[in-house]
C-alpha cells in the first residue's frame, strides 16, 4: 500500500517537472494582489478544461473552492454521508438511517452488503479529461495508529486519450479490542475517441480489498454507559470476539464503447453499443477461537459450530455483456434497443448434508433480458425511460423513468420512477458456514419494488419527496433465543410495506454567518415491524466564513449538530456482514456536536475537526452506531485535500 502511494507521488512529481523549462522569474509573494492573480489565471487553462465524467456521461469540473459541501464530503467515503452513521473505527461499516439511500437493480447481487459501503461499483468510477496533468491528494488522520489517504493523477496524452491512476488506502487500529481496519482501493481508468469521433471507449480496472477486525460489539454495555474512569480506556471493555475478522476482495475489468455506423455525423445517426464487465469477488469470515469468555462464563456467540475454528469462504465470478443498436435524431433524442446477459458462479466448493437436507455447493446462472431505452436532452428538458424484461428461465423486469426540467439556473424540478421485479441476492438463497444455524438453501420469490421520487432545487429551498411500496421484501431475521447467542437467517415478508419520506435543505446567510439545515422525515406503514427507520434525522451547521491576509486565506469555522430519533435499529452480524431486523434494543436520541475549522490557500484545503466533542462532558454514554456497537468518542482529527495543475 505504501509503495504504491509513493509511486503515485513520484509519478506526479515526474510529470510536473517534465514540462518545458521556463526562464527564471522573481519569487512571488504569497500575498498576491487581485490584479496579479487575474494575470496569472489568464495564462492557465480554464477550470472547464478539467472535466470529471461519469459512465452516464454526466460532466462536472474539478472544484478547488471551499464550501460547506466540502466539509460534509471530507470523510472516508468522499461524499456527503447524511443518513449514514459510521461505526467507531474509520472504514468499518455504516448504519443506514435514510432508507431512501438504498438503491436496487433487478439482477441478483453478491450480498454481504455491510462490506460494500467503500467497495466502488462500476457506476461509481469517474473518468477524466484534463488540459494538463492533474493530481489530487487526500489525507486524514484516523482513530489510532494509522492514516487515510487517497491519491489521484490524471493525464491526457492528447485531447482524445486520457489515463488516470488512483489509490485509496486506510489503516486504523481503533479504540476498542479487535477493531483494526486495513483497506485498499486501486483504480485505473482510461477514455479514448478516434479523430473522426466515430468511436468512443471508456475502460477501467479496479482491485479492492477490505479487511476488518470483528469484535462482535461490547458485552458489558453498563460499563460503557457508566462513564467510570476505569473504562475511559475502551480497551478495558469486554467484547464478544477477540480474534475474528472479515475480508472482502474483488477485481473488475469494465469496458463501455460505441461506434457510429454512418461515416459522417449528421442529423440522424446509427450506433453499435457494447458494455462488458468481468468481475471476481471473494468474501471470508475467519474466527480462530469459537468460545467467548466473559467472567466465569464461556459461550459460542453464534451457536453450535462444526469446527473448533471458523474459516468461511464465498467465491463469486461474473461476466456481464450488454449489446445494443442506437438510433439518434438530434431533435427527437436517442432510442436504444439492447440485449444483456449476466453469467455468474456463486461458489463454496463443497456440499453440506444437514438434518433438513443437502446444502448445494453453488449457484450458477445465466440471466438474459431484452429491452429498450429512450433518452431526450434538449433545451431545458432532460429525461430517459428504460424498459427491460427477462427472456431466460428466471423472470425479472425493470421499468425506470427520469425527467428533469430546468426552469432557470436557480430553479429546477425532477421526477424519478422505478418498478422492479428483483431476483434475490445470492446470500439470501445460499450460504454455508461452520456455524450450524448459518447454513441454508432457499427458494424465495422476487421482490416487487415500486418507488417514485420528486426533487425540487430552488433559490429558496431544496426538497425531496419519496414514496415506495415493497412486496415480498427480503431481510435478515433475528432468531436468537438468548442475548448472548446471535442466530440470524434470511426471511421474506409476504405483506406490503409502504414507505414515505420528506427531505429538505435550506441555507440561511447573514453577513459572514450561515446556518445550513437538512432534515429528513420518514414513516412506514406495515402490519409487522420489519422495516424500522428513525422518524426524524437532522443536521444543522452554524458557521462563519471570511477572507484574511488580503484574500490569500479563506477561513471557515463552525459547529455541526447531528441527531436522529430513537428507534429499533438493525443490528450488525459479522459472520454475514449484514444488518438484521431486531426489535429489542433502541438506539438514537443523542446529540452529536462537531466543531470544525477549515481553510483554503490557493488549491489546498485544510480541515481540522473536533468530532463529537460534547461526549467529553455528557453525564452518560448513550451513543450507539448500532445495538452493542458504541458510536465514536470525542476525537480531534485533521487533514487536507491538495490539487496540483501541472
């Protein structure tokens, strides 16, 4: 990890110093006048020459400004995590407060979703087009003995070919017993188009591995909550597992390309489109000691075991192809007809014989569907509709529609609709383990998901309303008979669950002060408590911002308040790396205050934060990320994001 990070730094330096030599100039003062800054900027490529492009061809530009949005996105996931609660150690997993953040597709997924928050999917990879070599360095301190870094370099050898290399690395020991995290995400991307612009291609390769110590949570919750001085050192708190770990590893190659059949670009064009993915994943749960010792008592946290040591391994190999033909009319839009195929092998390599029957070694399927997509993007209207249906033995279907209308640059409204008949994820159907009750082979129905979302972004307020209806909802059920023994298995709810949410954001500015407010309201209607969500989630930030030293330094300082109402949050199971439904322990209803000071000098943004500082003088520790898993204590962390334009 360190060698690769150093290699990226050396490559960045090499590219920076390999430019044409320039005549010596007098050293410039850091405190440039506005006129000097303007003259310097005219000699550089405009910021619009540094583009970030998604697989859906949405384009943004490299932004080196400092706003409250940058404060929210300065975290391990590099995005705004409103609606997520991180576990105590950096890079472990997150409790999802906002159910609307869950996105689904009709095709079955690998499973083990708690490990996938930082496992970057193909639609999360960015591609670049830059006028000169671009480097971005991210650094942030962690909880104990380690660091978090993310380094990127993007280079265009010509206007038509780009290549980028990036690596995100994390190591953090954590404050509790057996809580080490050690993660790595390597990404290589490239984009290319021919001189006549008939052929365009995007390619990426990712290699990702995520290792986490799994302590199973705190046993003596009373000792944690008591605030006794003996337990301020969190290593003194007893945990369920002292030598267990989970490990997710994956490699992926992805290609998206298309070719214009007609030789000249005209009012009407015809394209051949193709998208291909080859992916391998491997998940392992390892536990050297099955029995947990607490005082004079010894017990197995996950019940009876076939072996004295646990080493559960799940392998997955998948190939995906999507082939289409697209007609484009510059006035009417684009119409694409396609056929796609997913061929995968979800494998354990052995058959297990139980008292209820045989547990097979694998799921091997070939899933094929046909469909069409229409895209329109003209003037102030942008939209698309996609319809697909299976033509293989397994039935599944997708209907998706998106429409966005821009009234003016400050006001826009959008609508999203999704109707899915979704195949169950693989670990709901098949799972093998050395723990007796964690073996199953099921035949569940497809989940039926209907969801509609309306978004408005205006000069007065941003708001979102979501309505969802879920039928045959799949979840992990708590079958535990005792608090000390955790027994979890998949289940299907054959009744309908209705979900509604309203989210709003408004920033109020006065003088050099600003108050940024985000609030989420959620409600479910269901006959049984299956989908549990906090009714209210809120984040409020009061901050001051101003320029100093003749505008060489831009400073931001403020306090953020986070809160969610008490509810029966899903509990975490480390064997499955999944969250399961429970209705015995509530979490929430605690205040979380963060104090921050951020600054920007040219393209460098510096961040300092005192996280959860109010816990230092609270009368009781009642803060949890999940049942049995305490939230983070007061800690001061700092770091930076640094952009280089060579």
